């Protein structure tokens, strides 16, 4: 199932911590606890591109204490408010 980053933002955008499992650029699998809407540490300059146009979800990584981008095309699983959504990758 293909999901858009913008749709994820609408569902996960309540400020609660959620867990995602996805495939990184190097092919390894990563599990991350993240949040949307974190303002701490933001300098106010803004991004130089629109991440949603590239299907990227900007999140705050709770363990590494930094901002990261998640490619929505490589999502495997999302857990939010105790509900797990399995997103199988499309076979090509």
C-alpha cells in the first residue's frame, strides 16, 4: 500500500509519539520513535524545499534528539495510539 507523507501528517499530527519502521537509503531497516510538530531547536529559517512534494515526512527523532526525514514510500509499519498499521511495500 502506498501512502503519502501529507496524509501521514494529518493522521499523526496530534503531537503524540509514534513508532515507524522503514527502509533507509542504504537498504537497512530502522525503527524510530518520533513526533511531529516539535518547535524546540528550530531556527526559524525554514526548509529550502517542500518535503511533501518528494513524499518525505519531516519528524523529530526522540532517541537521537534531532530532526529526520522519513521516505513514506519505504514505510513498513506505523504504530500510533496503540494501533499498528502494516504497510507492505509494493512489489515491482
